[in-house]
C-alpha cells in the first residue's frame, strides 16, 4: 500500500524529517506517537502534498505510484485521505454542496457520471445518521462556526464518502470530549474492512484505546526510533516519551 | 514541489469574442448636429425628441470629460467614433421573427439567448439590442395582454410619447455629467418598461446588449417605470467581440418606482475585457439611477461585473418616498489588466428610508478594483438607516483593491453601519479542497463562489447558475 524510503523533508529551510522509513500493508493500522513539536504532523502533510513541505531525499511509493511526483488533488483521487487536525473553514460554501462536489470529483476520476441529487441526499442521510450528524449541519458553511467535535465528525464523514484506501489521521482526538471521541472512533472502526489502511498520528494513548493499532511507532528527532505492537503505546503512556 | 503559484497568468477563453459577418450601415463618424439629426430621423422620432437631444448636445459642448476615476483611461477622440450602426437595410424593426436576418438569430443562439419563443427560457422575455438597434423582442403580445409595455425605447418614443416625455431625464438630468449628457444627445436603443398599477409582472424581463460593429460606441438608454403597487424583475446581459481597440459603451438607465412599487434590476456584465496584456476591451461608463418616488417603494440593484477593460459605474437610489428602500448587491471581478471603479450612491431624502449595500470585489492578475460609495442622509430623512458591507478578495500579489466609502449624515436620528474586510484566498483553504480531490482551479472557484454567495443568491434563479460559472471562468488562469 504505502512505502516510505529514506525520506528527508524540510519546511522553510529547516529539516524536520530525517531518513524516515515506514511500510504499511493493506488493511494495517499503524500509529505514530511522539511528543508535541517532534514534527510527526509533518509526515501527514508531506504525504498529502502540502505546499512548502520540501522532499529533499528519499521516495514514497503509494499503490505502486510515485506519490511525491503528484499534485495534492491527484493523491486524493488515488485514494489518500488526510483528516486534518484543524479542518479549514470555507465561508459561503454550504457543507452539502461541498460534499457533493468532492464526491463528484472522485466519481469523475473513476469515469462515473455526477451523482443524482436524490441519490446523494440518500447517501448523505445514511452516513450522517451513523455519525449522529444532524442534517441541519449540511446547510451551514463548511466548518465555519462548527464546534471541535462537529469539525472532526465532518472529517470522518468525508472519509466515509470518498472511500479512500489510506486514511491518515492527524491528531484527530484533539479537541474532542469523551463522548465525541467515542462516537468518532466507532465511525472510524466501521471503515476498517481489512483492506483499507490507516496511519494514526497522535500524542496520547486515549485514541488508540478506541481504535486499536496493529503497529505502534515512536517518533523522535525526525525519525522512527522504536516500533512495536500496541503494548508499546501503553508503556509510553505510563513512562512518558523520555524514558526508553 | 507542488507550490501553488498564483502569479501565473494565461489568457482565459472569452467565449463571446466572435464577430457576426453581417453588412452594417453606419452614419458618418463624428459628433455634431447633423449626426444627431440623422440618428433621430433613423429612429423616426417626433420633433420634441430631437429638440431634447439637441439641447443636450448644446450643453455637452461646454462640459469636460471627467477624470477622477481610479483608472488609467486612454484619451477618447469623440470625433473619431461611429455613433450609429445597424444591420444593413434595417429600416423598420422586423414585425416578427420570420423577418429577422437568420444571421442575427444565430448570433443570439450562439450567445445562449434563443429568441424563438418556443425555445426560449420559460418565464423570460428578451429584448435583443444589436449595436444601435433592437432586433427582436419576445413575448411582447403576451405581456401586452396584462398592460405591461416591454419594447425598445425607440418604439416607446413613437407609441407612448406621454410616458417617455414625463419620465426620461427625470432621474438622470440631461446635464448630470459628461457621459450622461453625451448619451442624452446620441442614445440609440435600449429597453422601455412600464408596469401598470397593481400588476406583478409574471415574467422576468431582460435585455441582451451586443456590440458587433468596430469603431462604434453603444449608447444604450433604458427607462423602467413601475406604477403604484406593481413589481418587476429585469435583467440585462452584455457581450462584445474581441478587438484590439477600446470601444465605448456609455449607457443611461433610469428607474422610477411609484407608491408601493418594487423594481429589481440585475446586470450580468461580460463585455470583452481585453487581452492578457491589457490590449482592447470595452470602456463601460454607465450611469444608472433609480428614483424611489413613492412611499414604501423599493429599488434593488444586483450587478455581476466580470467583463470590460474599464468598468466605471455607480447604480444608485434616490430614496424620496417615505419608508422607501434601496439595495445594492455587487460582485466585481477584475483579472489581468482590468480596472473597475464601481459602487453606489444611496441618497436618503424621505423619512424612515432604508438602504443596504453589499459589495464583493475580487482582484486577480495585475488588475485594480475600487469600491466607491456615498451614503447621504438629508436633514429631513428622519429615522433612516444604512448598512454597508464591502469585502475585497485578493488573488495573487500583483493586484490592487481600494475601498472609498463616503458618508454624509445631516439627520440626527439616522444611523449608519459599515463593515469592510480584505482577505486573500489562503493557501490552507486551497490545500484543504485539493486534499479532497479538487484541482487548483476548482478549489479556487469554490472559494470565490462562496465569497460571492450573498450577492449571487440575489439573482433570478434562471441566471444564478450561469453567473456562478461566469465567476469561475473570469478567474481562469489566475492559479497555476
């Protein structure tokens, strides 16, 4: 699915990622944990192709394609989804029309016709119900004035709608209370179908108690310094990042 | 790697830049009494109309071309212009579509305005103005049945002289300013609308202006009168061929709303904007003014300004009737070397008058975009209110946006509210949309349409979708 080899990344002339290697197979759930400010979110942004994140060395193979050579929208159409830590507001754009437009962009790339309005409404109702999203939210502007929980739910709704093969979650647990964390995680777990892969970036153990990873990596000093199974996450939670 | 480069420009495709190969008939170049007499005789005008024109011309001789716009305007040689051009042998307006030159019908077809009634957009009547003449007006008879007059102004001058005499020049005085006076002397065609008492006009009325001939100015004159208790929604569209020269469109539009009447006037202006180096394009110098003459009357202007090399206009409302309301909703988009200096004037004279201004300026490329507005409360305009919101959106770093809001408050009991913002399309917004599968152009278009939403939704439904597309097309090439 995804293979990162010897990756160096710099942002505004400062090297953040140094010689990163990571391989994610189909259906696998990987978690990257690391202290605040360690640059673990840089991995997410680099994979999604954020401007100004410069790949200085190494390469990334995604579904047998050279990911780094592609534009951000091409990566999305290829099946890479990044759930943002801080979803962006789009004033004046209603959520429903936005969701329909991004869905149609993906349908178009698959050679399908734009979705019929009635069918879209049906799908939107069903998927919103699963996430306890009231339909009223879709007539508001994208993320504008949304609570932290609503923004994150809206991200999960989009990943459900676009049916990606790799989901990268960047600090999805931040800003969520226990109930919202639980329902969001449940929705994410429903997307675990044995084929779809996940890369979960988080500071805390609590998200991983709801979404159980197959592998846990500890990120520090621009690279992965330790890998293990989910027991590694519990150890870090008890002992902190400083203790090895 | 994937740097979003917003300073790259490519020529956007102006879809309406074609020329109709049709023989035209022009009167000699130049501005003088003979030319004015010739225009008047071509239109079979009564004597009083010619005298009115000549009086305007007399005044014009002592007037100066205004220079205060925040725009670089090349000097115009008013003696080197054609003031009248029509398709050859176009003596009388065709009585029916069968008599209209098929080339003209084809032209409007290509512009997306079918004139055959059975093919036309349901619920929209169209007056098609080609250079200096109206070539067809649809649904005239049907409207006539309920007393609505919708015809070219040249026809109204002959058939409804009392109405024209009473109202022409009553909102924009003949002597108002150079271009308004020039228009009064040489105006050619435009639309005339009269809605009788207590009639809600059942169709959208629209005029489609097309400039085709070269070296020719178009001097549109439109007059709309809504009698007591009536309602009308009117829309105009405009396009022109791509040419290296600058062409002048100097229009006068007057609206009069009597007691309890409402006029909604929408413009989708897409004149040729010139090429990416700023060569050619229309000079769109237009005077538009509405008079809320009666109590409880309302005039609402909505404009989507995407075309023209230079747009210079201030659709305004004079709120004379007590409790009258004026509105101005505007989207002005400039790209490449386009210049816009546009806004509105709200003149509050009556008691309890209200006005609302929502202006959205979008600048890209090397363009310049100015909002200029005046809100004036007269001493007697007790308890009046204005709300103004001016938002500017910058695309790239080589464009300019200015906001010049003036207020004059002579009433102790009136209040003004003003909000203004300037923002750039953020890289974060673009990246977010692109991460979900939209390419750079689609992402930008989504964000810009969101920015304009408040104004776009004022447009009649039939045109809202087209306007959204136009907004996107106008900015094509401004993201790399």
